[in-house]
C-alpha cells in the first residue's frame, strides 16, 4: 500500500527512548511478558501471568482493583515505583527497534517506533474495524494515568516485496537482502548481537535490536514516507491515541503512538477469527430461534474436527449462490453448524448502503441478524465476550451455561479492500498475527 504521488507524507516513524526491563532485576524477560491486553481474557490466564513474576507487565496493562479509577491509579503507581526501583529503565538515546519473532518455520520482522498520528481522512493509517466506546474510554484513562504507551499496535504495510517471505519452509531465517530502505536497514541490523533475546512459554523466540545510526534512520524515514499502513491489531488503542492527541493543543509526544510496523510483502501476517461468548444465552434458547432462519446441523467433535467442518462449509458456501455465512455454536457439549441463512431475513436485517463484501461478512450477519434480531443480545461486556482461543470460548460457555459462537476467518484481501474504501468492519472481526509480545519495550511520554 503506497501513497500516490511524489513526496507524500506517508508513514512517519520516529525514534524514541525505549523503556525496558532491566534483566538483572527480574526472573527472566520471558516471565515479565504478556500477550496483548485483549488476548488475556481468562481469569486463570491473568493469575498465571501475575504469578509468573512480580514484575509481569500484566500488572500495568490489566491492573486489578475494585473500580476503574483505582485500577488506573494502581497502574500509574506501579509504573512509577518500578522506574524508581530500577526495574524499568530508559535506553540512553532515542532509537527505532528491529523486532523479530520466530515460531518454527514462521518468521516475522518489523520496526518498533513512535508513529505520527493521522486521522482516517488522510489515508495514511487505515482502520478496518469499528471500535467499542467503553474500551476506548478505559484505555484512554489508563494512558492518561500512566502517561505511557505500554504495548505496540501491529500495523501492516507493503514494501517493495523483494526478498524471502517470512514464512520460510526451511526455517533458516535467511531473508533476502531486499532493495534498500527499511528492509535493508532491518537486514543489516540483525547481523549484530541482539539487544535482548528471550523465548516465551509458547515456544516463540523474540529478539530486539536498536537502530540509532543517523544514516539508517534517514533511510527508513525516506522509504516509509511513500507508504500507508493497515491497522492489523490495536484499533481501540489507535482510537485512544487519536482521542488523547485531540485533548492537547500544543505539539508534543502525544502526537505519536507506539507501533510495530511489518512489511507484509516480506513477512505475511496470519488472519484468524475472534469468537463470541454469549454469557447469558444458553444453546437451548439460541437454537430454536435460528432454526427458522438458518440450516442447523449437529456435527461431530472434537473441536478441531468441528472447526475443520466449519472451514469446509464456509469455503463451499463462497463457491455457491447465496449468502456465504456459516457459524459454529457450542456450549451444551455438542457442536451445531449454522449455514444457508434466509435471504429475505438478511435483506430485512442487514443495513443497506454498504458494499456487498461488508453486507455478507460473517460478523455483519452475526451482529445485525443473529444478535440484534433473532437473539436480542445487547453488545455489552456483561452479555458478550470476545475470545481469540476457540477452546477457551467453548470451555467458558459450558461453565457459564452460555453459548460460544465460533467464527471462520475473514480473507485478508477482503479486509484490505474494505479498508481502502474507508468501510469499517464490525468490531473484533479479525485477529492478525503474530502479535508482538507486550513488555519488551514501552514508551514513556515523559521521556520524549
């Protein structure tokens, strides 16, 4: 995705003084990291992270207290204490950071930096999902209290496309030399000793390097100013960045946001689904309501087999006339496949005035036809949870007496096309990855 015309502003990624854990003060770098805040959804997962190390980053991104105000105040106090005690310390000079993740044959490299914020209308950073106001408000309160960006967003752009893909069958990590610009700076940088290396509990290797050479920084800047990016992960945090920038009239550090920028021509991202947990709707209530509008079949487990059947059904539906929607319901110890929705019902419930690609999205049909019309389920945290792990969604549905709605991933080309048209998909429609680990580098807005 390139900005048309010469000299366009494009992406402006600037160095910053990273705030990082001091290895000697923590059990291990792996023990203080966490997945992004919205992936840590199970209470047992939160407790596991909190007990992994007393300084785990989850105490900042998901502080525990009785009220929202107390939570945010606790995070701010914890951050100040950790800095005063030397648990977190700033790097000596501003830098961009090359970040590498390796998971078996999958390799991803990108640049972490402070990106100049821009509204959607400028066409530089393209959101593809709507956001939930209460989540933006919570993240805004946390950022105000801590005056820090605690975890980078994941942004995708397409560079020159030369060099080896990040999904290397051999797994040897020998990406090509590229044709200059940001790609060439990354390939030169990884030849040096990493600033830090760690392997997290999921088996993923993480490496971080600093880029401070003025010539390298100019090379990156010159390259990126011709490109635009898609928000792959972090819509709520991006919306939060924009809100907090609007609150400040004078230029300053709030004009920039912490991001990881990945060239997907070299390192393609994975696209996965985000599943719904309907906490207060049981399968006994959900199924009768949909039988008159969808074909409903009970299919065999276990879960991996049921998900394969969902994928096959979705693929077959795209090749046939009619709506391509398919969903998998669980929660009563069985799996129920929904497909072939009633065209007349879709015409009545799905809003007009949007492209056909948006009107036929599974998330669109789920929210407008199933949740709003057939089930009357409010889109509030008390009623709906959003989970990346299908097994966690099924387990929680069975434990709570609710219903898990398992989704099939959206195709990446559909995401990009709608984003280019300025059309936002329903919130939590996609999960791009690999996601950066939280806790390897933070950005304090008081350091400059």
